[in-house]
C-alpha cells in the first residue's frame, strides 16, 4: 500500500490550499472501512492530529483549525482531502496522511507534503 500526498506549497496568509492523499494497492472495501486523517509535524516536535474522518463520515478537528479546515473522503477514488482556508503562518509544517484500517496491520502513512504560509 502506498499513500501519495500532494497539494502542499507556498501561500500567503489568508490563502487556501487543498491537500490530497490517494491510496494505491489497497482494495476498496478496506479503504472504505478505514478511518483516515491528516496529521502535521513541525521540526523537533511530535506529530499532532489535525483532522480525521471515520468510515461513517464523522469528522474531528484540532481546535486550532476548526472553522478553517475541512476534511473529506472519496472512497471510490480511495482519496482523502484537506481543504485549508484562512491559512496562518503557524500552519507552516509538513502534513502527513494516514489510513487506519479495520484490521491489524492496516496503518499506513503518506510521505508528507510541506505547507508554507508566509506572513
């Protein structure tokens, strides 16, 4: 299984970016039964949860992004998204996608995509 994250880049404060993460070599039924999410990690700090969406479509967000970020998923495409609006300089970190499946051993991470927000 591979998770390919994309969509990061450089944006001015107040701008928007949309991250995508596509899963390959994972069967549809496993992906659709998995919880998926986005995490981020700053240099020298622990990886933190940004947002998750479970297999039923319920979402959760860290307080700092509520009202600004929206997570979604397209099971048919085996892809998750993170729409990030009103970006702030403190959102500047590397973002990682995760698929946490219904079976032991189904816990995969993407390679990370860097977001840089200039002030």
